[in-house]
C-alpha cells in the first residue's frame, strides 16, 4: 500500500515467490521481453535459479488470471571492498510480457523485491538499467557513491545501487557479478562493430 492507501500494483495482479513449476512460463516471459537477447536472458535465469538453491537470492512473479506475465530476480554477487568481500544483491533480470508492459507490473515487482531485500542481511542492491526508470525506486548512480562497475561495457548512468539498512560507510569498492552473468555474456552491451 502507498501512503495514500492505494495499492502499489493493479488489483488484478498477484505477486508471489517463484515456484519450481514456473520455470517454463518464466523462460517465456524473458524470451518475449528481451527480444533478440531473450534466449540468453532466459538461460541466465535458469543458471541464477540453480545458484539461488544454494542460498542467496529470491525471485518473484506477477500473475494475471493464473498466467505469469512478469518476473524479477534478486541474486547474490560480491562487492570487493577494501576491508573484505561483502555479499550483495543484484536485481536482474526484470521482464514483463510486451503486451503487459506499461501497466505497473515491473514497478510492482521491483517494489516488492526491494521490500523483501530490506528485510534481509544484504547491505546493497545493484543493477544495470535505465536511470529514468529505476531512480523512482531510490536507485542512484553507483559511481557517485564510491562503487565501481564490473565491466567497461556498462555505462556510468546504467550502473546503479540502492543502500539497504545493513549498509555501512566502509562498504565501497567494485561489484563482482556472479559467474552466470559472465557465462551467458549478459553483462553490459557488446559493440558489434568492435
């Protein structure tokens, strides 16, 4: 609920944790949502899901009349801080079926995921994405807060972070994506002309 008592998502939508039987529908969402890159993103989701089983992360789905129309993952990565490695979360990927976009589904998934992350022990959530979209949730450019992006292929504006209650000022450094992001080549944008 918002401060005005209004629901933060459409009343027809159900948000819930992803279940084992959702994998095929979730793959469909990401294939459609990411177009030419959809297969790589769907494969990334499968690999990240395997890592979540060993601890560190969660995934949420949005349903409309029993059909999964949106999906988001928050998974474990590391911050290479001067003092020690710090477990952090990465919000990626976020996908909504194209015909269901611009209805508040993605926003509802991000808000629900951040609410869950606030209750956990992770001090930070990172992402790479459109600052015009993610700033509404409190994300700010990572470089402005002393963080370094994991790849030069990520634009400075797209590399964003939000600090959670467990954050301490000494927690600065370089984000180190978990291995699946590299294996599926889903970090930043490749230059086809390079």
